[in-house]
């Protein structure tokens, strides 16, 4: 499960990016268990939060099909990570933030521009007043994802000081909030 580069990942999509995490896979499923799981294919965690906390630099969080309701904040993320759908289909994995603290992020990165988050084949939805991802000064690559906000004050991704957003074949839908704020 080592990915050093994605080139022609989708036959209908022509692009090449220079980075995807190359570490171990951490598996999650809505039917997994954060208390007894170990992140293996056979014994998955239940939440992205748990996978983010347990991941090492360069790990890949592999999301099984289903909806993940994420409500607890993860702060101090300072790792290169890839979060992707197991079945390479954005409509099979929904990460929904019900975290609702205005001005805060569900996933809060730290650092000074040397870390990278890559999202591949995911639906990311915010329903509250908070935003899902704040990559801080770091780079975020969004590949074949569907992002949307259903709250007038919701923000899917906020990066007031992020040097790079790189978007590839992604769709954004906005119901009053911001999808990207920079």
C-alpha cells in the first residue's frame, strides 16, 4: 500500500501530483470500534478522529463505505497524511461534521508549511457553524471529492494562511456557508 505518486489514477483524468503519503494503511469503518479496534483491515477503527490520533507521519487512512458522523475535535495534527475511500468512489464515503463550535475546526493542523493532507474520493459535509479542516500553513490536495455546507455559517475548509489548495476533479456545493475560505 505504498503510494509515492499518483499518475493517471483515473483513466479519464489526466493529472499527476507529486505527493501522497507512503506509510501504513489505517482502516476505518462506520461499524468498527474505537475502543477494541487496532486499525487493521480485520479490526477497524470507527471514526476518522481515532485514525487521525493513531496515525503516524505518512500514514494513509482508508475509509470503508458508509457515513462517518464526526463530532469531536482533533487538534495539533502535525503529520503528512492521506485520507481516501477504500473503493475509489466519492459517493460511498461521507464524512459529516456535526461539530458545531463557531470559529473552530473539526480537524486542526499545526505547523509551518511543511505538512500535507491529501483527500481522495470522499464526500465531506458540514452541517454546523464550524469548519471541517483548517490546514493552517500546510498544503491540502483535494482529489475527486464532493464538499458541501448545509449551514449558512458553515465552512468546509478554512485556510486563512495556507499556501496551497490543489483541486482535481472535485465538486463543491454551497447552501449559504463557505465551501473554501482563504
